[in-house]
C-alpha cells in the first residue's frame, strides 16, 4: 500500500471513529453540519457536481458514513435569519446587542449524494446551532440579503425589524433514524 493510500485509509478510520463517538454521545435529533466552500443551486447540489475541495471532502465523508454504517452523508442549502429589533430603547444597557437578536437556522433543501430531495417541497427543517463544530457565520461576514418588516415610505419615529439573511450550502452527516426516507 502506497503512502498516499495509507494516509487516506488512516483519515477514513479517524473519521469513522469520530462518527462512532458522536453516535454514542449525541442527541439523536442533531445533524453534524459542515459548511461547504462553495454555494450551490438546488440543481447543482449533487456529489458529482461539487467543486474544489468540497468534492473530495464529501466523497470521503460519504465513504466514511457507508463504512461506519450508522450515518448518511447528505447535502443541503441552509439559511440563517438574524432579526434585529432596530429599536434604540430595546437594548438599553446591553453591551453586545447582536447576541440578543432572534436567530433562525434552517435547512431549506436536503438531498442525498445523487441530488434526490429528502424534504417535502416548501418545508424547511429547523436545526440547532449546536450542529456545527464552529460558527459558520462569523461577525465579519456581511449578510447575503436583508429585509424590513415595513416596506412603506416615511416611518416617523417607528422602528421596523430588520432581517439579515445568510445562505450557504452544507454537508450534513446524519443518523438513519432522522433521515426522512
């Protein structure tokens, strides 16, 4: 066995060990979510169409999930919505206002490696931020879009909530009990 094949075998074994530890210690209602480096449209969310380092990492995860036997490697599109009340009186005396904003994290599309959808159309799957090994939405990142509750003209002294929306593509490692097949 060559050095690169041995290194790949070692990494695969390490990955299956991580899955086994996670399976024993985690809440079965949680995904293990990994942001992808690239964003993908719904039609481009397939293992064979992944770009750059997303492709070998996803194939590696799929192989590890199959070898372990207790997980599926899934792909998805994810959306985070942060809601800023946009009211100067709302956070009087609070140092870090953004920590107190409402946050909604959801998978808007979940597919298997072949691109077959596992969610009903127009249904989002709310997920916990605990599903991430690290925060994919650092404070340095600008939102992909933003909306206000009030889209009319002059508001006077009224305050309208602002929704900041972040969208990404992700890889999800999931236990079979949660897979909506």
